[in-house]
C-alpha cells in the first residue's frame, strides 16, 4: 500500500513537471519571436506613398522589434494593391510575412468583386498613419479658389478633367462623392500611379487631380501647383490655410490610411508583439519628424480599432460607388 501511494505521488510530480516544462516552452517560443527578418509586402511600386511610408517605418522599427530583427520591404505591385494582398492571403501565418495595406487595397478594391479577399480576410495588426487628399490644379489655371472652380464645374458639365492614380481608388471615389454632394459632373482620367498623374497635370494634359500631399508637396512649394481644397478631414502642416470641403458646405471628407495586416490565423501572441513594437515606432519623435517631411500623419490604432476603420471605410465607400454607378 505504501509503495502504491509513493508511485502515485511520484507520477503526479513527474506529470506536473512536464506540464510546467511545456508551459515554459510555449512561453519561450512566443518570446523568441522574431528570430529572423520580417518580410513586409508593399502592394505598390517602389517610390509611391505607401512604399515610402513602409521604408520610413522600417528605418525606425528596428529599434523596437525584439531580438534586433528588422523589416524587409518587398514590393508586389499590381491591381491597385490586390496582387500583393492576394499573396499575403496564402502566406504562412507565422509572423514572418505581413503587409502594409493602404485604404485602397484593403477597403476599396474588394468593393468591385475582383479580389480573392474581402475587407475582413486578414488579421489587422496596427494602423500607422492617416493622410488627407488634396484637390490640386495647375498654378496657371483660371481657378484661384475652390468657389471659382465649383462655379465653372456647375456651368460646364464633364468639361473638367481630373487625374487619379487609377479607377475606383480612394481619390476617384472622393471626387465622385464631391460630384454627388455638389450636383456636378467631372471626368476622371486614370493613370498607372501618382507620378504619371502629376506629370500629366504639370504638362497640361488634365485640369486637376485628387492626390496625396506626399506626391505634390514639392510642386506646391515651388509654385507649379495650387491647392484648392482638402478633400480629407485632417489638417496638416504646410496646408493649414487650405479649406476643407466641409468648410464649403459639402459633406465629403475622405482621408486615406495605412496599416499592417497579416494572414487571418496569425497567433494572438505574435500580433501583440508586433503591435507593441509598431506602437512604439509610431510614437517615436524620429518617425514623427520623418513623416512630417513627407506629408504623412502618424496615427496609431490597435488591431480592433484598425479593423473598424477598414470596415467603416468599406461601407461608406460602397454607398458612393453604388450611387456613382461604378459597380455597373
């Protein structure tokens, strides 16, 4: 009887030790991440606003990623961001492949039924920035103010040709929202990216553009382009005097955003590690200074907050594209 009790006690101690060892191993496994560089898919070409933001974040994030690891940028352009995010869709959910998704790639592209993913096909990690969109015209155009332009647009339906970096993307949807709200008609001229849009505007091939500040800041500063309105809802340094559309009685405010996402089954402990590192990165004065020079506004959002922004943007944009007939 005594021997039997002794054996039971010993077995209990051994099982308990194994359990503690297993628990410790799991904790060790979580704390070891990452053990190698993390690939960040940027679903746009090098040199664009999303790419510039990603590389800027990567230069600061290395201070906060555990184990001295880094972010490696991998450009996968195409389909308005859909090509890169489609690749992420099939990536192993181990935390070594994530993406910096823009509003256009995650909230707008799924609207049109041409993507293999939806607005909630991924695991949100961290929202990192927000950027207003600017309505710009050539400096030698006849419109000195937004009111002058609006009067022209009302009197000349479809005559005003504006450029965007593609059909159905945030800038296009923002202008369609303005058309609906103001009761006007304009003509979209899509280009393959922001750079050719700016080139076309400077060359007089189009009359204006809806575009991010990063892409036109130097041309505005040089006096080549004129900003008529802020189409977003965020005031930014250098453009404090630019009126919002809401200041003109037009209920349109379309900022764009970017944030990190991962495969849907990304483990919670890895999401937490990345979110903590990115939060510290966003709050770092070095990043704030670099973003300010680029015309980007840092804005942190945790995984739940970021997913809400993605979903809300999808829903509000869907209303506009349906009214504008972009889904036909």
